[in-house]
């Protein structure tokens, strides 16, 4: 069964304190791994898609990486506006469905 | 582009009443997804359509839930009769399947059934 596990559930950082969020997955033939950001009261906002092990993508203070078993979302020198829940999802090759993890709630304090 | 549009944004109803949620996908997208989000279960896929045809409804909790997509620019999710355990945030998302598969979400409908 396709599955996604995210850790930690919650993370509190001081502004400027870099860290990483983990997404472990099992899927029968990966088509893509997706990262989303969700702010309270809003829908998930697309960040990145990773397709193969070794691939990396960056956007401002965020960098996503992918291995055959997990993905990391690295946050460098975070700011309070980076506070949100970060969701990871996988898609198998034989479907258009996304299987989501339960997310990591990130709080960045000034 | 206006993005995915959902209505209403908030719905409060009494148990036993019919509830209809509406979604307008991004123009040009060929797939539409309905999700439900709760604190306990996270984000769960209910049903999705490709080219207006339902492909996978295995996430629909029971026969009280039904979804339609009469054309490429409109979909509905109906709950009849509603129950308190249906209280959740319902999201609609659309994507261009066959291209990049990225799904773009609407702002959601917060449903409260009393």
C-alpha cells in the first residue's frame, strides 16, 4: 500500500535557525513527489515536484531533495513568514491520485 | 487566471439536510479532485475525474456522498443526508494530467453539521 510519513509533526525554530523536514514514502513505482505549503484557513499551495532520486529543487529559502525512500525539505535561515504546515505527497505511475502525509507544522519565531 | 473557485466558503447545516458544494477548476485543466481534510485523518482524496469522467471514487465514505462533473468547468459534491461526522474542510483541486500532474487547490469549503 502506498504510504507517506512526515516528521516531525511540529517544529519550532528561531528566526535564522536552519532545519530540515522529512518525508518517508513507500510507493509502487514513483511518478512524482510533491511538496505543498498550507497556511491556516487556506488550501494547500504547490511548491515543488521531484521525479527521480538525486533531484533537487530550490525556491527562496527552501530546497527539496529526493532519495529512493525519502525526501527532505531544507529551510535555510527561516523567517516568521515561513510559518505554515508543509505537506508531502506521492503519486504512483499508474494513477493520478496524490497520497498525502499528515504534514509538519512549522513555527518560526522572531 | 482566477485559480480554482469553490463555493460556498462556509456552510453550517443541521443533521439530515442536503449539502451541495461547488467547484470551478482552472481553465484548461483536464482533471478535478475532491478532498476532505480533518485534524484526525489529514487530507483524504474522495473522488477524481479525468475529462469529466469519474475515475476513482474509492475514497467516497458512503452512499450519502455523490459527485458530478457535467462539464469541464463545473463540479459538485453532494451529501444527503448530512451527519455531524461530515464536518470538515472540503477542497477541490485541478490539474493538467499528462503534463506535469501538479494539483492546484481551491480555498476550501468549511462544513459544519450540527
